[in-house]
C-alpha cells in the first residue's frame, strides 16, 4: 500500500486566512505555513499558475516545513497554453510582441525550473501539475504539445489534469492512459459535479507507478459558468467523502504515493474536508 497524503490546494487563500482555521496570531506567511504543515502533509501551490514562483520562496518553504512535507506546484499558465497576462511575465519579458514566441517560452521554462529547484533539491517537490484548458482536446496537436512538455520536464515528477471530458470518455480512455504512461506522467483523477457538459468522468487511471493524484473540485453546478467563488463554494458531506475511501485505497495499492488534494477553496472548506478525509482513511 502506497502512502496517502491529503491536503488542500492553497494555504494562502485570503478567505482561508479570514476563516479562523489558523490560530490567533498566525498573521504572517511563515507562521501560517508552519501551522498548516502541522495539520496536513501536502499542499498545492496554486499561485504558480498565476505568476512564476521564485527560488527564494521555494527555499523558505523548505526551511519552514518538516521533513516529509511536500509541495505540488501548479505549472505557470503560459506553459499549459492558457492566456497569460503580460503583467504576469517577468519584467524583462513583458515587451515581447508575442508571449508565445519561442525565445520567451524558453526563458519562462528556464525560470520556472530555477524557481522549483530548491524544492527538487530538498526532496520536497511532490509533483508539477499541468492542468490543461477546456479547449485542449485529444488529437495530434495535443499529443505534440504533451511531447514537448515531456522533453522540458525530464526527471521531474509531473501530473496531468485534463479539463476536456473527451480525454477520459470510454472510447478514448485507454489511448489517453497509454499516452501519459509513455511520458511518465501521472494522471489526475477528479471529483466534480457529474451532470454538466464539461464534467470530466470520475475515472481513476494509474499511469505512473510512483504517483497518483486525485483533486476534489467540489460539486458546484456553477463550474465553468459562475464566478470563482461560485465554482468553488462547496462543502463536502461525509457521505460524499466516504464513497471515495475504497477508491483511494485501491489507487494507493497501485502507486508508491497518492496525493489527495481539495480544491474547494472557499473559506476553510478545503482544509476541513482534507482533515475529515484523513480521518476516514485512518478508520476514525
């Protein structure tokens, strides 16, 4: 049975900071991270999608957390084909005519790699999450893009989440799993509302012996249409968490380590769901 690490997709979300989950006096970044690491063993750095992380912060995260604690870092938006604001680029790259210019892209990849270097060197990088946009659908162009990502991320632990449901529909699922397996990428399973046109099937593929990842987005029916708060405002009931327990244990039996991450980051809903899931998995 592989190790199961359960956590949340942010420890810095303003709504979480205001929720009261952090003890009184934990107002600075260092104290919040140290407290989080006493309660949960893994966290996702969701902010990596919106702005390039920094090596300085990575070093601080290593220093402020105990041995065994790991970070999953979400890949910067430009690296997954999402629109990227010029203001999110490093200052010296903002005047480029096209952010997708190969020279700009090379520079961004290089800086992203440098930024996560301290986590890799310290044994704290759980995974780099590549969450591809809803328009990234199966086909030759997508396969070529994934191949380019694989060349850029050689020897990194990489997990891949597809948001276009076609990747995991019955007629495509085996080919998708083979594609990820060929690149050494771990497939990300998701829990979300299951009745929407954009709903990703609740499958649990294993494409890497080292790592499995499940991300819980909440089951809001506003997914894809509402505000960010509407999309992620969801409180998991214990019965909804319990239905995943045998599936998570079955996944853990097939990988060295399983990351279970809650992305319903509205107030303290994600961290509380993570703590309840840990208790369920421990049989409490």
